[in-house]
């Protein structure tokens, strides 16, 4: 693993590819406001760091890159090793070159919500948390009891 200059991760990866060294930097999609508009742009998942497979013969070639600050080492000055399964898992999560991150919840537990469509249209409910497969778990009062039901996320709206 190497520490690189901020926002230079992509350039370091391309430079290392030209030098025929194996490297990897996972990217995520970040939201940013630009001139009042929300835009999405790729950003390194671990800003300032790149995974690199270093061989002893290429150590000098690697460190010669101007954007590389240092190679992370152990207490014995050997390059720090990352388990290959971690890299494989990160690569398996990629979709179109980016790793999608979970969205923050729209509602918090205990919040009052209203069902705006679906089979429970018009019911007031209490939000409990995420359900399964794009549903949310809410409590709806039926026959003087609070009953947990799963409602599509698009069918809910916050109340006051």
C-alpha cells in the first residue's frame, strides 16, 4: 500500500500501469454542489492511498513516481502486506468502475410517516427501520394494535 498525493490516485495508477506494476484504487461516487447544482463525480474510496503489488526488483521504479509520498511499511521496514482477498472483495463490489455506497436512511426510528400509496394508502405509521428488498418496516395501528408491516420506500412521506 502506498501513500500518494491527494487527488492523484488515478494518475498514480495509470503511471504504475505504464511501468507494468500491478496497482488498484477503488473509487466511489460522491455528490457535490457546483454552481447550485448537485453533480456526481468519482472519488477515491481511500483518499491518498493506492494498493500496489510490489516486487523487490521494482521498488526503486515505484518510488520514483513524483506523486508517491511513501510506501507503508511494517515495524521491520518491509512493505505492508494487504490480504489479496480484500482486494478481490473490493473489485467484486464494483459496478461500472465505481463501488456503490449505501444511501443514508431517509427516516429515523420512531419518526411519524404517512403512507401515500399502496395497500395502506392514507394510514399514519411509525417508522421502525429498513426492511428487506427496498421496503421499510413501519408500525400501523389496526384494530387498536400496532402491527408491523413492510411498505415500499417510495410509498412513504414524512409527517411534520
